[in-house]
């Protein structure tokens, strides 16, 4: 008796093996980390043990605040490169100053009014006796930065306050953080080289990477830039200043070379964020990581660090990683996750009246 063997399943299996091999080879050739070498850049800031993220979004107008809690304390640093920053308590992050840890970072909309959101976070921490010990007293160390979103919506008198910060802190958790039109990203916009009439919706995004060693670096960022958002892998524009008919992307790189004249209003923008690691860092090292993370802004925002932006990046180190890692490695990864978080922010954003999101326009064509 002759037994017929169906060879089709075997042939399909061989094809699938070849395809998988070629795909893996392509990833290695392109320098993309494989799952065996590094996890996806997607989980977010809460991949860092000891950190929580909370958002509160106002319903009356697109604005809100985002809180990063480090209730056990984290060594902090900061780097400010925009020409129009709005910040709170950043002088204490100077490496020459005494306080070594911070307990929260607040990112808020509402321009300078939004700095008040940090007061609510101070109250939240004080109720839980979390802070810097000064004799019998406990003082929560809360730093923060704001972005301008008062031109989004109908009533600029509605802005984040202390209650917003308190509620964001109350909602904070170590679960994966929401992205897009939430918290500090609710009223964020991008692409304002030709004014708000041709701008697009920004948002908030987060990303992280974990190496096989266990070293983790993560970022969260509220993207409210003057400039366009560029995909660093393709160099295509994801969101930014639109063409005159509002249906396409004008590309700020071309506009500037053509002599764009009606630039944005000073101080009406700003990208603010936090990078964090589970490594142990000193204050000078945390400051260097914040500086290196700004490279992620420069890769994805064009132009970045302008006189009209208040671009500010905080860094946190919680010190739970028992291995060794160089500041150079941590800083380079911080720039990577910052860039990824910025891309995720605009991709997760949803449009508002007169402010389409990246998903509403065929970007890159």
C-alpha cells in the first residue's frame, strides 16, 4: 500500500520559517532591539518601580494636569532649553544645592496659572506624611513646569488649579498611563509657525525601554510645540503646520527656508516632560541625563528649543536597579524614549474643532 503524504503543510511551515528569519535579520540590520535584547518602547513611565502617574482633565475646557509621584523619593535633575519657560522649584535641583530628592513632578496646562496645580500635590503628600524631613516637620518636594493652552477652547479663565493637582495625585497609579488628550496634553497643540489657524492637536505620550540587565529608562511628555513633529525613523511629518487649505502638511523645514515671517507668539507653546530610570544616580548625573534627553526633542520636533517655547525636561532616578550602568547609556536611552514618547503623544491625540490630529491627515505623503 502506498501512503500519500500531503507536503503542503510542510512547505507552508518552511515559508513561515524563512519569513521569520528574514524579518529578524532585517530588525538586526536596522538596529531595532529584538525582544530578547530589549522590551518594546511602549509600557511607559510606570515601568519604573516606585513611580506613579495620574492625570486630571478639566471637562469645561481642554486643559488639565499630569502628576508623577515618587513617594519614596527620587534623585532629581532638570534641563531647560526653551526661551519661555514656566517652572516651579527647579533651583533646588541644582547639583550644588542641599535637597537630594523630590517626591513629585507636576506637568500642567494653563500657562503660569497652572503652576498652582503643584500646591494640590503638596497637600496630597502632606496628608500622607510624605516629604523631606526637617526636624519634626515633613515638607513635600514638588517641582513642576507648565505649557500654554489658554487659546484652546472658549474660556481661558478655566485652567488647572490646586484641586486639579490634588485629583491627579489621587488618581495616580503604577498602571500603564493614558495618552493623547488627557492631563497636561488635553489642550496641547503643535505646528504654530503660521498661527493657530493652521495648527494641529498635540497631546501627552509615554514610552520605556528595559534592557536584559534590568536597567529601565522611561519618559512621559506633553507636546505643545511651535514646531512640527517628525518621525525620526522616516523623517516624515506626523503633525504640524498645515497647508493653506488645511488639508495637508506644509512642513516647517520648508517654510523656514522659504522665509516664514508670521511666527508664533512668544511664550504660547512649550514641550514639558520627565525621564526616569531605576538606576542610582547623583544629582549631577541626573542633570546630565536630563540634558541628554533633550536630544529626543531635537530629533522629533522642528524647530525645537525656540524663544517661543519653554522646553523643560526633568529627570528622576529611583535607585532600585542593583546592576551597574553608565550615565552615557542611561542618557542615550533617555533620548530614545523621549523621542518615542513625543511620537506616541501626537499619534494618540484626537482632533478638536479647528485642530485636526495626526490621524485626521495623511501624514508623510
